[in-house]
């Protein structure tokens, strides 16, 4: 069972890293340098299907990857946003809210976490002027990732049972 758990989480981490890398390589990022946050689908799937501690671990490992590949500031921003986002996912996991609503709230939390981290690193609150644009982006991208998660979660139980640890 331990080998299976390591293998499944490794596959999920690999998927997250590929999605994160593809997003960072986008030639024309979305307006205002917003990224879709597709790796969040994997985190949400993990939180809903496998467990919260594994979702937190995946987020931390992704942040370490970002730290190694893009530097300490990007790594801290990834960690600040990712941890706040996964906490929100865990808190709302048992609610009656749809995946899309939870995804929007998590996307907003991710952006708030990144802005808070940036405000601390830069010792200024001026970064908060970026918040309205990020909230709009969070709503759009959260709906997209929530819809994709809903499709993934609707796959027959036999597939999802592969991910039960």
C-alpha cells in the first residue's frame, strides 16, 4: 500500500509540475499576468479523493519545484498562495457548495496569499491595487478549473478507486 501511495502521489505531482511549467511558458499570458491555475485541479482532486494532508504535501512540493526552477521570490509566492488555497479547499470540502464555487473561492484565496506574500516581501501595501483584477481572474479561472474538476470527479468509481489510498 505504501508503494502504491507513493506512486500515485508522484504521478499527481508530475501532472502538477507539467501544468505549472506549461503555464509559466505561456508566450502570451492572460491579461495582467494572470495564470489559469490548472495545477489546482490536481490539488482539489487530491483533497476530495485522497486526503487533505496529501493535498497540502503536493502544494508544498510544487512550491519547492517553483523555488528551484524560478527562484526564491516565485517559490515564496507559490507557497503563500498555494497553502492558503489548499486550506480553503479543505475547509469547504464538506460543504454543499459546488466544485466550481469552491474553486473560485480557492483561486481568490491563492491570489490573496500571493498578494500578502508580495506585500511582506516588498514592505508595501501598494500590491493590493492589483486585487480587483485578480478577483476577476479568480472568478473566471476558478469556474474553468471547477468545471474541469467536476468532469474529472464524474468519472466512474472504478477509476477513482485507483486513487483511494
